C-alpha cells in the first residue's frame, strides 16, 4: 500500500508534467488552428457546460470517503450495498442532466444573443449537444476512478489517464492539421471518455473484484450519502463559479477574444494547483483511516505539516519561476495579445498557495463529514466575489473578474483557519511556523538571484529562456535541499533518485 501511495504520487507528478508540457505546446497550436474567436467559443461552451457537470452532487468524492470507511471497518457487504445505491443515484442524475441540457439547448440563443454571431451560435449548439451527451455518460463512469482511490489503488488509473492524454494529443494534432474545428475536439474527447471509462470499469470489476449488490434500499444510508455529498457538491459548484463563471460572464458581457485571454490565464493558474493536488489527492483514504483510528489533533497536525512542507517546496519553485519568467514565456508561447494572462495566472497562484498546502485539512473535513461549513463559507463568498468581479469587468476585463473572485477566496481561507482549530483541533500556528521556517527567506533570496539571471542571459528567445529556467531551478533545488529540507524530506529526494533515476 505504501508503494501504491509513493508510486501514485510520482505518477501524478509525471502525469501533471506531461499534461502541462503537452498543454503548453498544444495550446498555441490549437489557438492558431482555430483562431482567437473560435478558441474563445470553445472555452465558453466548455465553461457553460461545466456548470451542469456539478449535478453529480459530489458523489465521486463521496464514493472515495465511504469506500475508504468500509474498508477500514472491513465491511464488504455494506460496501457492496453502498456502491449499488450510488449507481442508482447516478442513473437519476444522468436523466436530470439530459433534461436540463435539452432545456438549455433551446435557450442558448437567448443567453448569448448579445455576444455570438449566427454562425457562432450554430457551432455553439452542436458543441453543447455533444458535451451534454458526454456528461450523461462520463459522470457515472467517474465512479470507477473514485473506487480505485477508495481502495488506495492509484497506479492503474493514473497510467490509464496518461495514456488517454497521449492518445488525445495525437488525435487533436491530426484533426487540426486536416482542417478540423472545435466541434471535432469535443467529439474526440467524447469517444476517448467512453473508451477509457470502459478500461477503468474492467479494472474495478475484474482486478479489484468489486461488487455492486443491492441488499436493501437503505433510506438512512441514502440520507447519509446526501448529507455528506451535498456539501461536496456545493464546493464543486463554488469551483465552477471560481473559474468557469468568469468565462461565462465575460462571454455574455464582452467578446470571445477576451474569453480566450481569460481562459489562458485560468489554465496556467489551475496547472499550478495541479502540482499540489498530485500529493494531496492520494491522502483522503489515509485521512479516513486516521479518523477511524482516533488520531488526535497533534498527530493530525504532524501529518498535515509533513504533506504541506513538500507541497510548499514544489509550489514555490513554480511560483518563483512564473514571477521571474512568466511574461517572457507567454510572449514567446502565444504572443503579445495574451500578455494580460500572466497577471491573471499570477493572481490565482498567489491566492491559491495557502489553501493548496492545507489540503490535508480538507481531506480531514471530508473524512469527518464536516464539509458543510466550508461549503457555506465558499458559496457565499464566491457569489460575492463573482458579483464584485462583474462590476470590475468594464475597467479591467478578465483581470477585474479575477480580482473580485480571488479577494473573497482569500477571506474564505482565513475563516477556515479558525474552523480547523475549533473542529479538527489542528495547531495552525505551529503548522505555519514549521512550514514557513527558513522557506520564505530562502525563496526571497532565490528570487533575487533569479532576477539577476535575467541580466546575465538577456533577450526574448526560447534558448535563453530555457537556460534561465534551468539555472533558476538548479539554484532553487540546491538552496531548498541544503537550507530548508529536513532529514525526512532529504530521504525522499535520495530515495526518488535511487529508485527512479
């Protein structure tokens, strides 16, 4: 199981690295092939459908939590009954999504009447219909990945996910080289989703020997499922407000090119979050086990510090590099039209760093079914943030949208710190002391050195940019390893080189 955790985390980083590198290479190719307007339309309709995707009501996260709980309690029959009930619920959800999708399909021309031309509207309707079909199939299919996580089986799903991404990349390039449009990209995603859901289903049913057996339609269990999942759903809705909401509002109020610039900024910001997620994503089952076994606040804080320090060192490397070289990268990558995306992405990165290093506390909230308060805080503050951002659009466009959202996001984090102390008995002050000890000073010094590197290697070229990034990375790694990392963290690095070199 330890091997699954370590290998799963390594594969997560490999997957994120692959996704980000391919995304960085592929995005300008897609934008150039489609054009700014159609790429903006592609992003807009994807964001709009994203709102409907939250109708899964948080069941995937619920499956991870309950499967981990039943396994910790060694209750196989209860697990089988639970999984059968969740699939029945998913059937109802798929029907609901189809009905909502049909209703919205016949009203798209009213929603986007001021921003889309007749030709764009025709494309938007086709893309919307395909994406709704995609959701009806893929939302229930996501249960298989959730079951794997509950079983702490991280290797197979991540390998399949990486394979899916590589196949998608090849198909996208072939499609666009042959004159394909945004509709084709959505069709590729739909076909691949069906194929790889089938592969995950085979693994769960045949290799893990998981069974779905309805022993009784336990109303109390259904209530317990929704009591937990509804707040996971609320939080998922918040995430849609956080990113996709801005795209939809900009699409209604401005134009598709503004949406495209905003989408690139958000994409880079969410790539950043993915690096922390690679570590945090494998720890919900661990948190569940610690809760079931009655670990106290000191022990939970120790684990949170251990995970948070590793996440912070990874995040500061990326944050520092983006501060120093992000503008140059965007200019070389997709051109001066997208220069505002740098500040948008940086704003997301700065605001998200704190919550990303605290993600183990989020896992504890899920394990203890204490997600309600977080959901309420986030939904209220992000509605407020989105409204504030709406009024900032006229002056600052996409950046104004993010200014409102990120301000309220930061306030939500401060409120949750108090909640972690009150409900989880976490030692937040000790957490920050051990997290930031030496890290802030060393990070500041590496930024100063990195700034000097810009003068040593002047010019806006890919070669000089690559040299600057590699030089900064080496300096950062050596400084963190020798001046910040503790013995446990140094052992992780040495073992990683020993095993994966």
